[in-house]
């Protein structure tokens, strides 16, 4: 695997730890040529703003040709999606470069993600245990209220008969 430095215009070959700043790293990716000060992030932001503007523009609100409106909005959205793919590609390439040059960093990130997932699941288990204890207590309270000290029925069927005996009969409508 050859180093990926220099893949983007304005970026000489080097290591990902170079102190050139992230803006210069995002200067250009495959696609249409960019201005010297433009970055993928800047273009992503401006294309998003263009999408939003095209949806709320007075020209489109007052326009009568729905096909023209649809075409304009589709073009803005397509440009946004293209730049988003280019941005994603850039970060995936940097991730690949990092995994080749510093595999221990990728392993550390994976371990950290797994620890966070375990903590999240432990918290979820604790939440469910708390709810379970609450409902067990509610059931115990109901059992204590419905049992009479002199007659404690044996078995689940007997308990159901006892519990149903305490339910008032429905009133007949006349």
C-alpha cells in the first residue's frame, strides 16, 4: 500500500500527522475543479444552502412551470449528494491511510467503541431491572391485598378463583 499523500491537489506527499491543517487536506478530490480557497466542506455547506434556498425561493413559489422547478431542485440536490460522496470518500481514504500506518489506533478506537456499547447495554439492563423490581412489587402488593389470612388457596387455579370472586358482577342494562 503506497502512501496516499499528494492524492489531493495542494497536498504534498507526507504523513497524516503533518501540521498543515485540515482545510488544506480537504482542498480537492476527484470531480470538478475547485477554486484555490474552496474546500470540500465549504462546497458541501454551500450546496446544502443552495438546496434549501431552492426549496424556499420566491421564484419557485411564484413559478408556474412545475417541471422547471422540479429540475432545478433535483440539480441542487444532486450536486449536494455528489459533494457529500466526495467528502465521504476523502474521510474513508484518510481512515484507510490511518489503518495502514497506525493499526494500533484503529484497534484502540474499536475497543473504545465496544466499551461504550457495553456501558450503554449495562445501563439498559439496569433500567429494565428497575422496572422489573417495580412491577414485582406491584404484583406482591396486589397479592397481599387480595389474600385473606384465614383462607389461602393453593395452586394457580385456586388463586384465579379467589381473585375472580372479588370482582363485582356487571350491571344489567334494562
